[in-house]
């Protein structure tokens, strides 16, 4: 347990926070989901991402990240699986956009966002080998034991989830503002006849 208490926690947290604040696919996708579908869909997507990151972090703590990094074939399998998943998701989105398609319920939409966030992150080799690249500089040449590895996994997932939640809540607020019926009526007041353009000022 000594290594756990001696670890450079502040430096590690700042490094992970800086990495998470760098724009990436998760951030862009969460913002798009929250802007178009609202807060519930964004929170569901965030939960899926968090679980996917947690699974990969635990695998890294158990030493499987080093195996993935050492075996290019495993990385290629994960990349191709992730690419196939993205193609399938794109096809699903196109099918749902068809005017003849039956509208999905809000519950179906949130479940789909959760599943998408989970699978995309489970099949992302970069998130699996994250600890192999980031953690060693903070260990002073020593090897992380299991308690420390699990603590680092929890800290990194918590930081990532905090950043993702901030993005979702901000984008969802913008979604609510844009889709407000009162604002929409005011914005289109000029279509209500003479003087309609002044409707917002009455």
C-alpha cells in the first residue's frame, strides 16, 4: 500500500484532465447527441461510455493492456470490429431517418445511445492501452501493484465522466433553449400577419 500513498496523484490528475479536455470523438458525439436529442439521451450515452472506460481500465489494471499493446494483431481486430460497429450504427441512423420508418420511443433512443457509447469504447484499443502510455512516468521506475492500478483506473474514469457530464449538460441546455416552444413562436411571429414581426416585443 506504500506505493499507493507515494504516488504523484496531483500530477496524474492534472495530466488526465488535460488529456480529457482535448477534443476527441467521445466529446463531439456527446455534444451532438445532447444537442439533437436532449439531456436524457446525453446522460445515457455518458453512462455507456463510463462503463466501457471502466471495463478497459480494469483490464489495464489486470495487465491485459500490455498484452494488447504488444500484439498488433489484437489491436487490428479491435480496430476492424470498431469500424464495423461504426458502419452498422451509421446504417441504423440512415434507416431511422427514413420518413417511412416508425418513430422510436424516447426509451428506445436512450437505450441505443447507451449501447453505442458502451460498445464504441469497449472496442477502442486506445482506451485499453491508455495506462501503458500515461501511468509509467509517474511511477519513478517502479511497477504499479493491483490496488494502485485499480485506484488509477477509478480516478481516470471519474475525471473523464466529469468532463463528459459537463459537455452533456451544457449541450442539453442549448437544446432546451433552441427547442423552447415559446421561443419558436416568438421567432416565427412575423408569419402571423401584419405586425407579427413585433410579436416578441409585446
